[in-house]
């Protein structure tokens, strides 16, 4: 069930989406442990990276992670080349160029999804970066900017011709952000239009979703994003469903607590206790969503200001909702 991007073999067809503020080293470690075939860094500003911004440089700490894609964004070819070289030097197996981020502060600088309005410029960026780094260059895009602009099909053709080794297509327009239902037909159209691997993204929450996307679009792999928040098991569930036709059972409450504590320990290891406490609050809320009393628990999680207090709250979670039926747990956590 492996596939290949350039000369990089990805062990299975399940990959993790880059998510700002989420897909840090701790998250990626858990994703790989749960069977994810390829992980992405958080989106990295090319301009901030070449200027030596300390926090930005931290996002590039990928030593020892394989396979790993480093995603950068920008609109100037020279800046993107310099950033891509830094990514390759840091150990990236793949350099991914973001042409799909919909946030206003990104698109107002003609970056992210704004590049979908200008396939020619997008192709120039890909050509410059592909010629400058020794690793495969890929592009993540959306269905399009809106219905009045070129679609992912046109952009995919342009970047493939420019040297992209693969593309990821999120089946939503920029104007839709993450609302509505993803249009998988555009993923299939891109797959028919280019000869390079195509990764499908959008509304894959459980194994059968992934199997249906692969069958309907003939894409090469599926990308999972928001379904993994507080639920790293989704990578194993989707992988097993694709490979065997069977999904493992959802995690028990005790397994959720153990995973949340492991996530917290990894954050402390990589970022120190103060930052770990701040960042773990949101993850703990995701790990415990759907529980009886979870609203009150979230309030207490957000007020926790020490590792001990946060760890105590997480450890006490089973007492809130130990006997949720498995069918209900599956519905809540998917």
C-alpha cells in the first residue's frame, strides 16, 4: 500500500495534514506511532525563516524524522528558494509549497490560496524551488479561489509542468474555508489531468471515508487533518481499514487518558513546561470532547497553570465518563 513521491517511498497511503499550531514535533511523533505514513510540519513563513526568526526556526527542527515534509509559504521565488534550501539542509525529505491557506493575513500578501488566482506565477515559484533543492517539491492547493477563477486542475497542470513531484488537493474553495462539504470530484479531475501523485484532502474522518475517497477519485493517498485533533488513533484506524478492510475498535477512556498524558510529556520534552502547559490545554479539550461534564472540564483545563494541575485534571477524566457505550464513543470521536 506504499506510494512514491519523487524518490521518497511513503510506507502507506495515510498522511497527516499540516495544521498551524497543531502539527509540531510532539503531534508528529504520535501520528507516526499510530501508523501515519507521512507527516508535515506546520506552515512556515519563507520570509521569517530566511530572516532568522527564532520561533520560525523552531518549526524547522525535523532531525531524525522520516519521511517528513516541510511546508513553506510565500510569493517571491527567490525567497522561497532560500527557504526551501534551509528546509532541505535541516533534513526535509520533501519541501511542500503552500498554495491553499485561506486565512486573510496570508492571502492579502498574495500568498497561500491567493496563488491559485495566478497559475503562471505559481509555476514560476515551483520551477525555481525544484531547480534549487535535491528533494522532491510538492504543492498543497484547494479546489480554487472561487468559481470565477482557475480551478485546481489548471493549477495542478501548471505546477506539474514546472517540476512538482506531487500535489495535494483540498476539495473546498478558498471562500469556503473549512465549511460545507468537500468536493471530491475536483480531486478526481486533478488525478486525471496530471501524471504525478495526487493526495486527496477534505472530510476524511474514518476508514470508510478514506476507502470511498480512493475509490471515487483514484487518488494516491488520503490526507487527514481535523479528524486527528485529540484522536491520533485515526491514522491507525484508516490505515488498517485500507489495508485489511477492518477498523480496530475506538480507544477506551483509559487509553485516551494515557495518550493525552504522553502528548503532554512530549510537549514538555520539546518545548519546556511553561509552553507545554499553555499548548496542552487545547489538546486536552480535544482528547476529552464529548464527555459528560466536558464543558466544565474545559473551563478548568483552560485555567490550569502548572503541569501538576493539568496532569491531575487529565488523569481524573475517566471518573467523568468511564462507561460511554462504544457506539456512542465512535460517534463522538469521529
